[in-house]
C-alpha cells in the first residue's frame, strides 16, 4: 500500500467518524456566579483573631487618602510589583464600586474576593471612582485602601494606569489558590 492511499484511508475513516459532529463555539469569557463566602478567619497577630467582617468595618476613616494608592506585602519580587504598577498583568475580573455607598461597597468587595478565591483569579481591577460626587473628599477610595491592606489574600495593589481609570481604580494581585490551600 502506498503512502497516499494510507493517508486517504485514514482521512476518510476520520471524516466518517466525525460525521454529524458540530464544532464547539469559542467563548473566552469566564462565567462566575457569586457564592456566599463563609466568614474566614484571618489574623493580624498570633493572639488577636478577627473575622472578615471586622476587616471590612465601616468605621469612619479619619486619615487622608493619598492620590495614588500603593501597597505590597514583604517578599514580593520587584519585577512583579513593577508589572502590577504598569498594568501589564492580564486583568481577569473587574469590580466596579463607583457610585456605591460604603456599606454596598463593603458587601460587593467581600463577595468579589470570595469569587476570586474560589475561581483562582490572581489579577483584578477594582474601580472605586475619584470621589467627585462626594461632599468633601473621596469616601470609597480610603475605605478600599484600608480594606485591601487587611485581607491576607491581597498580595499587592496599585493605582491603575490612566487607560484603566488612573487614580479612580486599583490593580490588585491576589494569592495563588494552591498557595492558600497549602497553608
């Protein structure tokens, strides 16, 4: 048997097996349904445990908030932080808190971080707005600055590049899920 006839036989066999099969449509979007996340325990120190709800308290902010938000946990590589600052990580999910009350933003952020953890999402952007509609100063931005610093799964965050919202949004780097499970 020649090589041409073998190729033709294999091709005809493959085509007969594939008769009636329809291709799967490409859908690159992640479809996530928010699930309620039980209050996980995190700790500030060895003897001071508190629930996630305490982290997201709505106690009034007294300090001023910088225009550019920036935070990173110790031990992160400089290249990782630089890439985050430059907005070079692919954004996997977006949360828009823009225009919400503090309480609404707190609930949305809790649910969002739970979804991210469950789905193993690492790079997100959170839009908090610039506070132009607030009376004296931004309200959500300083709260988000405090909340994100207190969440153990948040490795770093930095104000976004102008194309992604500038000082009205933050890029957030989250812990890898497999790393969380190993702890």
